């Protein structure tokens, strides 16, 4: 019995980890005022690049390159939405299309198949790979950065009232670029975790909507790092409920269990909306 | 020494010359008032001084030296600070964060909140600007927010402070407090440029006055040299045509009544506190009051855009309290909103689409819009109201502001409403267009009745058959036409009846 | 419609081709061969058939998304809406398989519309009542649809013999005729064009459309103007979903004659609808033209996969670049105007 509970907790934490990375990313981006629904695409490229790079260069370079690939994709989003003031949702959709397209088309064209096995193996400490700890540390670090540093104050000011920040000498464009690129790096890390550490391979479309759940977690968590952590853990544990249910032989069909996190998200959003508010200027392009 | 000198500043915009060789001299440590009507060029001039605009011609001197001010940062570097009419505060941050943003005290990467707070408190004590450093901006009153804006300017060592219509959004008591702050600032060695169009303020605070009109400097004078009448004449420059108010019919029975209305405002506090008002058929009731005393919310409740939690609104013997805007429209109440651009029209729609806005049911049969009927009506209306250009298919955003407003006016009047609510009907219109609006308001009175809400006291006095004064969410005085002076009205608008204490709004 | 409206999509596609060429070179193929293959594939022989076939779904989802946009709403849920629309239509077809086709077909079409409409109504309702952001909700609804239908096709509605997650075969009376090949053109393209005409009529000739557009432009003014803003928002989302419900009608009734889980649940055309609406400037005529362009790419890429081995997912990649090029190009051009 204890064994089952421990397995459940461990599994829950592991399943939350990619969500935590992506969700944190979302927080940085939206706090600077840019909606980023392209987290899914950024996670996918992170997952893909980290496996391929990992196989060639090793575990750590692989992960770093995965994060970098996410950052590059995010850069595209930033250019479109911050410099060219394009609609942020449309840009996010395009990022996802790019991510999906790239991560299917390149492996199939180059390797003839869409799953790539990872040749790296990550060390584990009591069942958790290093990136899990990195994720937790990043949550604490992000809280510090966003709410206790000058950088964080300025980043948030740009997301609340860019006009004010602008008149006080803060570069709205620069802050938003940084926020968006950080979100890409984190999403890339989330993808890297999934492919290298969690499943030891990359398969097409493996992110399967987690980028969107991460968005929901961010909203539910009130756009704060700890809030996002809590929400991601909730979703992660809900996900790992699957294993428990199967262990106990309860006959709920897998597809139904799979849809529970999404349903949960809607329920939470529909009821929580009155409590939490996004950054004031979230989603609006800034023009002088 | 001259703190600021602007010499021959010229600024042109596509349709107008906002500043035409304007000169301004401000002495050190004086309070200098810059006055003029809306559109005279005051704000443009100050925006140039603050680096938000670049002048096409002319020079700027600060403390005797010529300078180029390319942006607000340059202005701040030269010791110039500006408190804008529309605050640039971050609602969800607290006072300290707002004041120090961009010039924070740091400990490494960390934001030194304690040190920042200390410096803010020190500053606030020095200049008599009471403030709670930990308070969140959106919880503060407008007057308190303005103090934060002033502290922002002082924190950046401004020696010259520009205030753009600072009293426009304050309650009477807050205005008194502001006068006190200005005294304090002056004693602290600061120079203040005070933009206003209210004569009373000029007489109260200014040491010297410069009058602008139509983009030109008219005169600069010491306070001792002027009085309100001569000042007013200089600002307006010509006799305003007297409005011909000829009543065609008599006054009938009561058709509209508001009883004991209580409602909350946008910040959640009570703004209508048991308001009572009556309107009879055939009369124009003018609602006089300083902006911010509840008139906006009263109009919103009457037209269904805001809910009241107590009291009643009735029209033609029927209760219309808390009904939807559509239902109220259908009963014959038309509304010309104060914010015609943002609320009264859809920019992307064509003229004819805007003309049926709110009336679309009348132009539809079986769900389909009858275009011939619509276009016919549109063409007729556009002729009648002399809207230019005449093309009813053009998007309304292509029209000038005045013509856009005519469309809104035309639409509301075309339904021959029994009650017309005209909210700031001539705001933003030139004299010719305003006269036209007045004619139409008289027409509306002949068809029913009119509730006129305006911050232009002359307009209220000229047009109204009865004047009601709104103050602090209630009607505090009422007068028949011709039986009251501007002074008396102004007094009531400030909430004063002799020695009674002004209630805190 | 001004010239610019036609040039922008074409230039965006050209840019996408250019960038795509770099990637094609990267994987060791010849870009010229690749693109030639794509165009040939879209038109030659049976290619035409599939081009028209894809165009149908693209027009439908494009119209759905555009309708939402006209009300200021982002319907990212067209995928889910087409899934429930298709599934429910098939279910009704199987349930009433005895009924003669001339009665059953309209009912079945209506079922697709109703189911999609319901799926769109839910996020619309939440937005109108609670202000819940429709972007996240519609995305979630996509995954809920996948889960629900996945379950239905693996258990209760599964075709009896066999392990494949698919439904029974739909009664032959409802099989729509096909022209030009395996996945060929079928009458649903006419349905799609008819829908485009109807949407045009709705938006610009009816009171409802007028109110939808007003709310999309300025909800505050619309409230002042007496329009019931929450009701209009919910209605617009429901209509959007209703249209989307028909997007896979051709797959189910003309091509496979049954619902196949992998096919229905793998649908991506909901996102393509966004692209189409964007390129077509949310106008039915533009949407038809944009759908044609995109259909050429889509079916061309599929054919090219067999011919020269460029994976069909290249199409997704091209699409992403097209969106970016279009959006950036538009902004750059818009800045030059006046």
C-alpha cells in the first residue's frame, strides 16, 4: 500500500515536471505582457533537438541545445508580436504549426522515421532525474526574480502598464523580448525533460497538449511561480491517477481518464475567473 | 533668473497649427498659469517642453542655456517634470514601486524596498504630500493618486513642475489640498507651470499668467494686473452669439421621475446617494455640477448602462428601473453619450450602419436588413444635418470629429424621442456646430423633454428652463430659468450653502 | 477588394517557399524538384480530386473561425467541433439507418451542425457569462472531444468484429458519390461554397450579423446601442461551432463511409482554418481563394511524399511560415500606407 502511494507521488511529480517548466515560461512571458500559446510548439522542438543533440554531443549539451531551440522559436514569436505588433494568438498558433511541422518533417526526411531513441541516460536520485530538481529550484528562483529583484519589477511593470514604464525610461520592447525568450528556453527545457529523461526517446507529437495545460496551470496559478507549481502538481497527480486506477482494476476506460485534466481545467477556469486577474496589459501590443 | 524660456515655438499638425510662434517666459520659483480654451495649444506647448513632441521651429532655454529636449528623459535630466492629466500609474503596484520605478534603490540585483520607502517618506514629509507608501494605487482616491504623481516628479529632482489641468479630476476638497501642496512646493524652491482653463484657479494660485488662443500667445501679465472678466475676454476673444431660446409650447405634466436613487460607481463606492429628480413635458432640465459628482453614473442608470441598488426610475408612469438599454430605448428615451467616439458609434461601420445603430429593428424584416429603406433614411438625415462628406457608404472613421458627432446626434434625434438625454452635447464642437446642436435640442424639447448634462455653465444657463445642481450624489438645489447667477450656481456646485462644511466625496 | 488583399497571401507563400527551400536542401533534396512535385501532385490526374476534397474542409473551418473573429472571438476549437459534429452525424445515420436517404440526409447534416454548435456554445456561454477566455477553453474542448470520441469508438460504437477503433459502416444510401479517384471531389464542396454564401449573407445582410460585427468592433458601444452583448457572443461561438461541425462530413460520408478514430481524431484542419481565415481576411470570398491555395499545398505535399519522399508534414511547416510572413508583411505594408 505504501509502495503504491510512493509510486503515485513519484509519478505525479514526474508528470508535473514538464508542465512546471512550460508554465513558468508562460508566467515570464505573460507578466511582460505577451500571451504565448506557442508553448506547445516550443516544447516539441525542445524535445526533438535535445534528443538529437544529446545523441551527438552528450546529455548536458543536448539539454542546453534543447532549451536554445525553444528560445529561438520564441524569438520568432517575439519579433512578430513585439516588433511587428502582430496578433499574439495567431502568432502562437503559427509557432505550434512550425513546431509540429519541423519535428515531424525533419526526422522523417533525415532518418526515415519519427521516433528517435535517446542514447543518453540521466542519473536518478530516488527515482527523480536532475531536471526535476532543476524545475523545483527554478520555481523558487523565479519567485525571487519576479518579485524581489529590480529586473522583475521592471518586467512586471511592462506587463501592467507599458506606457508608464516607457515614460520612466524602461524599454518595453527589450523587456518583452526577454520575457518571451525566457519562456521559450523554459518550454524547451520542459520538452527536453520529456524526451531525454522521461521517456528516453522522441516521438512525433509527444507533447500531446501539455503546452496548453501549462497555460491553464499558469492561469489557475494566478500568474505566479508558486501558483503555477501548485496547479501543475494538481494536473500531474490527476494524470498519474491513471496508473492507480489501473492498479486497482477500476474499469474506467483510458480515453476518459485522459480527458479529465482538460475538463478539470475548464471547470477551474470557469469558477476561478473572478479571483485572479492577468497582468493588465497582457495580450495588447504596445505602441507609443 | 528665467527658469524656462520658450521662444517662437511653432508646431504643425496635419489639420492645424497647434502652436504659432508661441513664446513663454517663466521666472524661477514662481507659479505661472498657462490658460486658454480647449484647443488653444497649451498642452501641445507643454508636451514640447517635456520632450513628447518636437517643435517645428523655435528654441527652448532652461536656466538661461539653450537646450534640445528630444524625449522625456532629456526633460527629466534638465530638471523638468510633468504631472499629466491622465495619470501614468501602475494600478497594481504600490506607491513606493510607482515612484521609484526606473530609479530603484538596489542591493545587488535585489530591489531595496526598505531604502526606497525611506526615501519616499522623506520626500513626502519635505513637501507636505501625505501618502501611505504601501498602499496599492488602485485603492487610492484620485487626489491621493495625483500626489503620487507629484512625488514621482519630485523623486527625479525636478525643479520645474508642469501640471496639466490638475484639478479636472479632483473633488472640491482635494482641489483645496492641491492649492496647499502648490504653496509648499513653491516654498521648497520649485517652479510651477500650471495649465488650466478655469479662471477661478488662476486667480487663486498664479503669480503670473500667459494666455493662449488659437495657438498664439495673447498676453502675459502679473496677477495684480488682471481680473476674471478681462481674462475671460482674452481667452475667448470674441462675443459669443447669444442663444435664441424661444419656447414654442408650454410646460406640461411630469413625464420622468427619479426617486431616491442609490448606486455604486466604478470603484465600488456609493456615488448616487438618494437622488431625486423630476422632468416635465416641454422643458429642458439642465444638470449643473463639477465632473465627478455622480452625473455620469446618473445618466448611466437612467439609460440602463448601470444598475442601481435602491430607488426607482419611471417614465410616463412606467417603471424602467434597471431595464436593459434596448428596452429603455424602445420606450422613447434617446441618449447622446458624452463619449461619442468610444461609445456612441462603431468606427469601422459606415455612416448608414451607424445611423441605424440601436434602431436596427426598425430597418429589418424577417431578420434581413432592408438596405433601400436604410440608405434612403441615411441620405435624408445626412442632408438634414449637413454632414460632410455626404457619402453614406463611407466608414465613419474617415469623418472629422464634428461630423461624427452630428451622426450620433442625428441618429438619436431621428427617433423623435419623448425624452432626450444630452450628455456634454457640444464638447469638442466649434461654435457653428454647437449652435446647430442647440437648435436641435430646442426641437427635442418641443417634441417631449430634454435632460441636459453639461460642465459648461453658460450652456446650462442659456438653454435650461430649470436648473438642478448635482453635488456628491444628490440634487442640492434647483432654480427656474433666469432666477440664478453663475456665482450662486458655482457655490451650490461646490456643495456650499453659506457656512456648511464641504462633505468629503 | 483592393489589389493588396490578393498580393499579400501570394507573397507570403513565396517567402515560405523560399525558406522551405533552405530546409529541403538541408535534408538533401532538390527544392525545385520538390516544389514541382507539389504542384504536379495537386493537379495532375487524381490530384485535382484531393485538392478539391481538402478545399472543402478548409473552406468550412475557415468560415467557422472567421465568424468567430467577426465577433472578436478566437475559436481555436474547430478541431473538436468537427469531431463531435462528424461523430454525432454518423451516430444518427447508423441509428436511423432504415429511413430513406432523402429524409435522413438532411437530418444527418443537421445533426453535425447541432453537435458542432453545442460544442461551440459551451466556450461561448462561459465567455459571455463569466468572461472565461475562449482560447484556452476551446483548446481544452478539443482534447475532451478526442477523449470522448476515442472512448466511443473503442467501446460502445466500435464495429463489432475487429480491433480497429472505428464505427460501423454507414448505410449505403447515404454514401455520397465521388469523382476523380480514391479521395476525390464530392458534392460537399458545393455545400462548402453554399455555406460561404450563407455566411456572407448572415454577416452583411441580416440584423444578427450586424450585431455580431458591432460587438466584435466595440462591445461597449454595442451595449449602449441596445445590443445584448453576452447573448451575441454566445450565439457567435455557437454558430462558429455549428459550421465547423461539417468540416469532416466529406471524410465520413464520401470517403471512408464510417468514422475511423485515427482519421477523425487526427484532424488538424481546425488550425488550418485559422490560417485560411487570416489570409482570406475573414471574408467568405477571400476564404474560398485562400482555401484553394492552401489545398493545393496540402494535397501537393501529400503527393510529393510518394513521389520524392518529402514528408507531408512539410505542409505544416510551410503553413507556419506563411502565417508569419503574411502577418509581418501586412504590418510592414500597412505602415507604408498614408
